C-alpha cells in the first residue's frame, strides 16, 4: 500500500469510530493566562484530545460541529452547531459576528477550501490558529531525516478547492498554506505521523494491537535495521495548547521520538504492556522472504532498510522536541491504544497476515514447539 494512502486511511477510518466518552478524570494544571479556545470539530479522532488538553490547562473551550458524532462527549462545554460546508445547512453562521477567540484548533482532513473559509472568517477575531496536518504532505520518503524545510507536494493552486477527489496529501498541504498565508507567525501547523493512542482510530494499526492482546504467539520480523516513529494522540492536543501558550508559530513535525527507534522496542513494549500474554516468535528476514511474506503489506509497519521509501519512519522531529515539550513514552502510548480495544469491539482485519498463515509460519519456524 502506498504510504500516503496508508496515512489517509488512518484518518478516514477514524471518522467511522464511535467510541463512548470514557476519558480519565480531568486534572487541571492551570495556565498563567486563561485562553478562549474554539475547537472546530472536537468530537472524533484527535478532536477530543484537543478539547481535553485545553481543559487540562484550565482554558475556556467552545466546540463547533454538526452535533452528530458523540453528542454526549463533553456535555458541559458550549457547542456551536454548524457545518464546514457553507452551502450545507447553516454553514459557518454560528461563527459569524464579532465574537473573538484566543486560539482556534482545526483538524479538517477533507476539502482544503473549508479550512480556507474558516481561517479567513476568523482571521481578525482569532489570536492564533493551529492546524493539525500530516507528514503525507512531504514530497517523498526517499531521503531520511526530512525536516520542516523538506520539499512538499504542490498544492498552491488548491487552497480554496472544494473538490473532495483531490489527493489527501494535496488537501492537507493546501490547508496548511491557507492557515500560514493568512496568519503568518500566528499560525501553527502540526505535521503528525501515524496516530496512536486512545480512540485515535488508527485502524491500520489494529494488526499489532489485536495480535498482542490475543494471548496467542505473535510472529514478528527479526530485523535490527527496521525502525519506527509515531504520533501520540494526546500529544497532539497537548502540543497544540503548548504552542499557543508559548506563541510557537510555523511548522512542526510532531513525531515521537525525534529520531527513530528500533521496531523491536515497539514489539517489546506491546509485550510488556499487555502482561506478556503473547509469546514473541522472531522470524529472520531470509525466512520471511523465502516464504513470500512481504514487509509492510503482511507485517504491518515493518519497513526494512532496503525499502524504496526508507525515510517514512526516519522523519526529523528535532524542532518540536526542542521546544521543552514533554512527549509521552512509547509504553504510555501503547497502554492508551490497548485501552481502546477494551471498550470498542475488535475490528475485522483487512490487512496483514491471516491468523492461519501466521500460525503456519510459527509452526514451521519453531518445529511445532514454542520459542524459548
């Protein structure tokens, strides 16, 4: 699967989730200045994490959405009802007038013209605008250590586009431009990697979650060259608020960690967080190649160092990590992800090895026994 298509499917799949509002008890660490925060959306995918992070800092939060998704989430917050499409229903009329906000938080992943319209409408009434984007906007992953100055896809002509068929990368990049061109240093763009964490909706990541939660043996690649990066859903909200409070403008690769970690640490973390219920069975690369087991397609998230796009999990996140923000640990992120699957029904996997094929490989690899 094309890497940008993967990132798109993660975001699109999240829109289908309808998890109940099962959030931890709110602990408030009040900021020095209380901000008036407008969250565009706020009811699904990373939206609730944006609202929650603002509430944790004692800010005044208003949600703007259609009121269809998770309507019981954050019942105590003010809600403005509308639609990002001006031609549908009341459109953005609830945001019209003279009311102002200190911070606008936006995650829109579809038509970039919707971001352009809200950015223009609020430009003189919003002190700062933070847009959640994606590393999908990067021009290619042929090189490693891609930072915020790396080339992107060309989307300058699409800033006002309402065409839903425009590619995901172009949509996100055009939305970035809509915010940065209008707000300048008051605009902040957070480019995320594969989003992991509670209620993050990363359906493409279910493969490893369900494997390690099953209690059955798990086949993993024994490849010391493979690395991994991710974005924690809670870190998105917390960094967005951090950026506003500390007046950080421009583009940030919101990647954890700043430099990639071996994928074996990911497997070990899953094993530990789930109470070591599943036994890890490591398969050498030659064994997998000889049996037609494909990196990425069959063993999700696995990219060996000879992959055509080695830079996908080698993004430079140094700038965000240099702001003093405390990113969450891998084990915290995985624990949140595991909690999702104790609440939501287990999805039917559409990618990766079938369980039957995996068991056949494990049996062959271990001679019918268990790896020590």
